């Protein structure tokens, strides 16, 4: 399930991968794996460049995304004292490679003359695998706060890139879908009560899933009424965020177990 959380998720009982002492550092295994995934991102970008074409801006965007991904993940591993990646993390990383390719394609051509079939395919597979990494984490007992946060960030950035692409054709209002979560996070830096965990909500999960599905459909250009779907997606997202902000404001200072916005 797509996880577009407002805040960092609470600590989970299990972790994805073994933990080490506070003085532990990432070992050679992680360093080699980092190199392998980085090479995978470069290879995928090279394949995209060979098949669909990719200019300097696209390469820069794709490589910058890859660097930012590893910087975020490396910081998270050190913060959580996690020495190795778990199976679900690797699924999320595979999804991340596809998001990097989508980012490169959209940035390279500023949303114009983009190979739509390739963008839609990569985005659709990345969104579909979101269900897989969650299942892997639960079935292997390797769920963790770091894994959930990493999964969330990959999803959120893909939604942002897709909304930027669709906005080129439908108008800047579509960007609100991709930016809303980041605006919430920025607001939480100013208003600490917005950092409180939210209770679980199935409706929230459905709303989050709808964003990716409707944006992919809109990006495909197959439906003449795609703008209506995107409008519904934005309206449902505004309702979901508004409901949660109101709940957080009413319960400011009250500790309630739950999760961030998903």
C-alpha cells in the first residue's frame, strides 16, 4: 500500500536486518551492496538513454535522485544502528531505481515529448511493487521504522514527479497532490503538535493509493476525462489531510498510539 505519511512512523517491533551497538558502523557487506545498487541505477539510466534517449538534464536528475536516496538511507541506517538491509528494503530499492528512471525522463524533457509508455510502465510497476515490499516485511518479520520511512519517501517522491508531469498538461493545480505531504512536513517543523502519531485509518490508505493510480492513468492519456479523476484525487487528499490536521489539533498534547498519514 502506498504510504504517504504525514510524520515519521513510530518505532516497529522488528527491524529489517540485524542491529549493532551504538558504536557499530556499516560493514563491507553494506558498502558492496551500496555500490551494486548505485551501479544498478546507472545501468537502468543507460538503458533508458539507449532506448528512449536521455540528455544531460535527465542524467543529472537521475543521478541526483540516486545520490539523495543513498544519502537518506545511509543516514537512516546510522541513526537506527542498522548494519544490513532486509529483504523488504531491497524490494523498496528496486522500486526506487524505477522512480529514478521516471524522474530522469520527466526532468529531461520538462514534461514535453516524454516517452509516455515507458514512464507509465515504470511508474505502474513501482506502484505495484509497493504492495510486495509490505508483504515481504510482514511475512519475514522484518518490519521496521526505517523500512516504513524509506518506503514512504520513495512513494511520496514518485507521486511528486508524476504530479509534475501531469501538471504540464493539465495545469499547475495538479502539483498540489505531490506537494501536499511536503507542505505538511514543513508545517510540522513549526507546529510541534502536528508530529503526534495518528490512529490507523483504512480510508487514509485508500485515499493514498488513489493518488498514484489516478496519476498514472492521467499520465497515460488514455482517458478523455482524466482531469476529473485527478480532481477527485486532489479533493480526497485534501479531505484526508484536513481531517488528520483537525484530529491532531483537537488532540494536541494527548498521546495516542498509531501511525502517520498513510
